[in-house]
C-alpha cells in the first residue's frame, strides 16, 4: 500500500476512534443546525472529499449536495464489499448505521461546489 493511502487511512481511522458514541442522537438540533456529532463524523471525509464535501477536482467524488439515499447506499456498499475500494471499505465498515445516516444528512444539506468556469 503506498504511503499516501496509508497516511490517509490512518488519519481517517483516527477520527473514527473519536466518534463512536458521539452520534447517539443524529438528528438536527432544534434551531435546524446539524448536530455536533454529525459534523464531527463528517469531517473524517474532508481529507479526500474536500472541506464540507466540496472538492475542486475530479480525483474524488464531491459529497456536498449528495442525496441522503445515495450517500447511505454508497457507504453500505463500501462496507459490505459490493463496491470495492482499498480505502473506503474499512472506513465505511467502521461507522454505525446512525453515523452513516447523520453524515448523509449533513452532506445533503450543503450546497454543491460550483467551479469558477461553471458560474
């Protein structure tokens, strides 16, 4: 495994260790803002998918604005191995269903990134 992938996996899994019990209640807070636990879990994606899921290149799938059902399906497919990936398989498998749902709702609420050329 190359050093970049190994390093990214180590960072991502390090964040996962911090999250386990944090998403006991993944719903949004009373004022409509995302729960702190959902935000914290979603930040594990930032190293590859960009801050708040808004990535400026085509190397990784942007997560901002992704429909909740699409995000959940992708994560469950990575976790069960039906969608092969060296990095995403073990990472997705480490999240609970509640954590995946909370992250899906977080990213769905963020506007998609628009490249300068597309504005």
